[in-house]
C-alpha cells in the first residue's frame, strides 16, 4: 500500500470512479476504496468490461473502467471507512484488519440505498428490496419462472422489472405509488433529454406485457412461512396477487453516515456543496447521490468536477457547470414526481415491526417523540444496521431527524477497532 495520498476517494461507483480517474490522470497520487468486490457501484454491478458495451450504460462502464485502470490509481476493494481518528485521516477496515489512510483531499461518493417502509408482512421471506433483488439476480440468484410483484416508487422499479423479465421471471405487475399526473408530467420533461427518454422507453418495451399501475401501492404481504400473496390498492379498491417474490422499495436515500461523521452540513436531506462539489468541511468534497438523487449522468459530472478541483484544475471543472445544472434540474423534477404520498404513513399496524434488528413495533414507537427517545426506550436503530433501514422509515413516518454520525460508521470487528491500526504515514 502507498504511504499516503493526494486524493482519497470513498466509493467506486460512477461518481467515485470519475473523480479518482481524472485526479490520477492529472498526476496526483490517488486511492479509491469500496466495500464491493469490483468497481461500478450499484448501477454498474455485475458488468464486465469486455461484453459491457451491449448492456445499458455498458459503453460508459467500459470507458471509465479502462481509464481508471490506466490512470495508475490505487484501487482497494472490499474495504470500508469506519472512522476518522483525526483530520486528514480515515480508518478503513476489511475482515478484521484495519489501516489508517492519510490524505490531502477527500472525495466522498458513498451512494444511496433503498428506502423501506413498514407494512404488515414486509418481514416475510420472499419480500425483497427492489434494488436488493436485482443485485441478487445479477449475482446468480435464479429468477426463471418466479412470479414477482414490484411495488413502491421511483424509476428503479421499471429498471428492475425489465431486468427480471430478461432473466425469465414472470413480473405480474409494477405498482408505482405516485399518481399518473405527476408521472406523465415528469415523462414530458424527458423530451429534452432523449437519452433518458430512450432508456425509460427501453425498460417499458421489455416489460410491455406487464401492467404498470400508477397511484397504486402495497397494503400487506401474506403467507405461511414466506410470502404467498400481496394485497395492493389504488385508494379506491383492493386486489390480491399470488406471488413468489415481492420486490418493494420507496425510492432512494443517500448514505450520509460518513459525511455526518466528518461534520459536513446536510440541508434538505443531502450534503450541501458549492460549485466545485466542496462541502462545508475544508478539503472534503461530495458527489453523486450524496448531493441529490440524480442517477448516472449527474454522478459522472460531479465526480469529474470534484476530481479536477482536487488537483487544482478549477477552471476546467467550472466548464462542466452548465451540464451539471441540467442534471440537477432533472434530479429536482424526479424528486417532485416520486414524492411519497401521505397514505404510506398509515400502512403499518400496531404490531408491525419497524426496526427489524431490535424487533421494535410501530406501537412502541408511537410512545416516543424523537429518534433519541426511541433509541433510549426501545433500542430502535441500535442494531446491526445502525438505523440504515428503520432510520429512513421513522424519518418519513414521524419526522425524526438523524443525529450526528458516530464511529464506527459501519459494523467493524472489535479487533480492528481495539488493536492499533497499521498506519499509512503521510509523505
């Protein structure tokens, strides 16, 4: 391992890859680390450089993978940042081994995760997150012949439905909670972005035999030992579908744990950044979904801007600003289009589990007035996931805001935290 870095990038999705690549190409000593087995993040998961040009966004993946490999950037796979013991240092961990990495500039590209909302039966085996199911199928889970219902919100639903259909699953229906008017208005705005329009049309063509119901959402999942059926509603009537799998996710929320640990200012649910992607903490930039859910193009542009700014090429970074404005407008329109309806706050029954790690019910949380009180009285958010699932749910259900980040950001082996880390000294 190198003895310190000019630029350290956390997250090897599209934004992180772009940031690391342009910084390394400028001659900086750069490291990018990620907890996955290969670069690409969730959006490029499962792609391989050679055949990827035929996959959605495959050409971009092949191009950035090739540039990253040729740039001389050091890539650490399977590592995750768990603490920042001092300014200019991150402690990273893998399999119980810990190391402290020093840096001059830090770029965070930690991505996002699905938002889950509790409803009766959501803890049954066979109920997946939409993106989670897609990742499992890309990783080899056999989907052929499985009857699948997708429900929730966001463009990911249609993309997952298309992928499942291609792999041989029987997608029974896709239920989008946002009303038709908002979805149609959002679709019209894509006329100015033909690439995104073509991508969406491609997903719909692959799922042309599957009903896509707007203004519809899940009510409950039922089954003996695993999901066997799901009940859905459009607010006027209810119907049930027998299924093998239910994939359900309510759009995305950014992974803010590390930015919060470092003290980055968060506003409106995202890290606040300036025109060069710099956060409120000197030397720390944030890109991609951390600054707003906007997809691949936004992440790539922001990554390039942050990477160029990190090596002193602010003028070149500034020339990308008009393209970024366009992508940020798209992100804002998407957020409005897929805003969650109030009815989703009433899905959980009193006995419905909200915090799966600590078995905390909805009724127990009704007795609390804040996230802190819920932790103290019920241990909600104190389990293995450290509130990554229930935190977003309780924020939506009760308006509770997450507090400042605390180490370790991710669960880490006690030996890695207690033992003196192998330190990579600064140059």
